[in-house]
C-alpha cells in the first residue's frame, strides 16, 4: 500500500452532563462554544491510519463499549487519525473491511470484528470510517513535494473529508497535517500550502476548527512570530504542537539534572509554541504521552515537567494514545502499545493511576464563561495530579483533588495567603507539616519559586536554612531540604515540584472547611495550624 499521508479528524464525544452548543470557535486563546463559554479539549488519540485502515481495537471490543470507556476515563473528545488515500483512492475506499484485512492475512482480526462489530465487517472502509505510525525524517512522506506527499492531492483529500463531515456537529475540528518533517521542510513552502489548505477546509465545512501544525515533527511554530497566517476567515484558527520525552532526546532526562532539563525544554517550548497563548491564539497539544508501564525513567521525568507546563498554561490536549494493541504494526501482528490508555485486550485502563493523575487537567481552570469565583491560584503537584487542600480545620494541609483546592493569593511579598482570609502558608522546621498562621512577615512565610524548573517552592527557616515544600507518604504537605536543584542527575525532584496555577474554578469543600469551626472551639486564627 506504500506510505500513507496522514491527517486527523478531531471528534468531540459528548455525554449527558456536558452542555455544549455547536459549532465551536475561538475567542482569543480559548476554544469556546456557540454561547461563548470555554470548551476545554481533553482528548485521546485513536489511530485509524495504519495499513488495515480501520479504527484500532474493533476486533477486541464493540465500538460503543470503547466509546463509553473513553468517556468513563474523563476524555471529552477523540483525535481520530486517517490516511489521505482513504478519501482520494477510490479503489482503497471501496474495499470492504473484510477485504482490507484479508489482503494483510489478518484472519484472527477478521474473526474478532465479526464477533464484536459484525455490522461493519462487510461495509466499505470509507463507510466504516464514518461512524468510526508514523513518522520518520526519511519516510519520503514528511513535507510538501516528498515522494509520497503531493500537495494538490493532500488539499483534495482534506476538502473531501471536510465535505463528508459537513453537518456532523460533533466533528469539531480538522488538523491539516500530522508532524511535518524531513529534509525538505522549510518555512516558505509551509506558508505556500498551509493557508491554502485551511481556506479549502473552511470553504467545505465552515463549522470546523482549522488546526495548523508546525515544523520538525510539530515542535516548531516559532516562525509565526515573524509572519502571521493570513486567512479570509476568523474565529476558527487553532495551532497544534506535539511534545514527548524523547522529543528532548532519548536519554536527556537521564543524562542531565531534571531541574535543569525541565527549565531548558520548558523555555524551548515557550519559544517555539507556548508563546502563541500569550499572543491570543489557542494552542492544542495534539500528542503527548509516556510508556504507561512506568519503567521508562526518561519518560517519567518528562511527564512531571510537561504536566506542570500544561497546567500553568491550561492547555487543550490529546493523549497518545487510546490504543491498547494494534491489528498489525511494523510487521508485528497484535503489537502491544505501551503508551496506550487501554490494556492489550481493550478491557479497561492500562494504568488507572495515570488516568487519575491527568484527570485534574481534563477540566478547565479558567476561561470565558468560567468566572465562578474571584481569580486565585491553586498549588498543583504534577507528580500526583493533585492540589493542596485540607479535609477540615482539624486536619493538616495535604494533597487532594484540584476541585477541592484551597484558593490562594500570591502576594508581591512572596506570601501564599488563603484567599478571603488572613492566613498564610508557614513552616517551622524541616521534616514537619506546614501550617497556616497570621504572622506573615517572617522568612518562614515567604515562598519563592527556585531552580531552573521554577517548580520548587522554597522558604527560609528562622535560622536562615532554605527548605522546600514536599509531600509525605500519606500525602501530607511537609517541608524538606531542597533536593536535586542542580548538577545531580541521579536524584528525582518531582515530589518537590509544584506549580502556582491561575484559576477561577470554585471549590465547595474549601468554602465549607473555612466556615466550620474546630470541634468545641470558635473560628480563631490561632487554631488554623498544621
């Protein structure tokens, strides 16, 4: 079949508790619904562009079962990939699912589809797609003019696909090209073809968001700073970037100090794509992910850094990948996908702890229509995906769901004050729980972001020693000696990594805990201690 030219459909899957009015559009850096309220895309990638040209997993589970599991894991949309030849090659598109799998000798998969999704086994690939690996620098399929990348055929395919889904309200966006790359990539041709394709898609389907990818495997959009994209339409443009641990180098996070690496790659990300948020454009992280077995230290360290950035910028994103296993990939039948959110047999989550960890970023912290309470900070812990809160005044500060987070104000004097009160975060000694108090002028109440990662919250004890926020084994917030600040590449600082994240999201538990006195006592500031 040769190399496929891959593009993607962004499919938003709604369920009853989500009240979204279509179509989606953009308002400055935010994606919003028809009423102007922010819609945060918290997506998962579902591959459909491999050789069989069918959404993966349909030999393992019924389609509606997979869709329900996507929703149960908290995702609200799917970034659905497709090969360009599906829509431009009539011979391929007219093959039935059975014929497509027969030509690859995937007889076990055929039997699985007959059992789990019998309604699609004898329909054409293009009809099966409607309800339902790349990449290499040297695959001749990376940029305009490559052997397998005809720009005119690409635009034709995009136009046909946009037309096919015109009027399907929950198909909310089209990403025009997956990971432009290769020796021929250049800015001039990007500007020659990308706007042309954007105009074609918008003309064919004015409702969808038009999502533009950058260069170098979708890591570099820095050139937009010097020359904006000129389009005849507005309110639909979204930019896309990808970021993996191996994007920074296969062993970078092992070979160097994690704080220094996080600071370095975070700066690179802001320079090449993150700056777009500040300039008023939505930025969609179309792919990120890790080996969910937990065995890849390089990836594990990257993930804490990535989640810190994603929380701070409140980005829209899509996890790679939903896929638990492939029909066939790189010549291996039934290849296990260690990055997959689903397990090998697509029966449940491969790593439920990881799904729980990213769940705090599946809801927006702020944006149009979300001004539930006064603007504040939450103290987010990327390693766990939790935020600092407390069960009641009788309990110490600890990590808990970010929906229950205390609202903090971070003053110019470096104090962290519970919003609406006089109580600030304090520490008395290393290895002990932090507390809330009202004497907020001493050094033990002044917290500064230190280290290259800018994720260590550090204060000085009365004896002048510096300590950092940390987390005990029971999730209680304590302080310890600041670790792994620089040079040392063997230690892991992630338990001490925190981010101050802007939010306008309310927390009913915090409102209750601040209004309930301790048993047998009045609400006295002196009782608000760790």
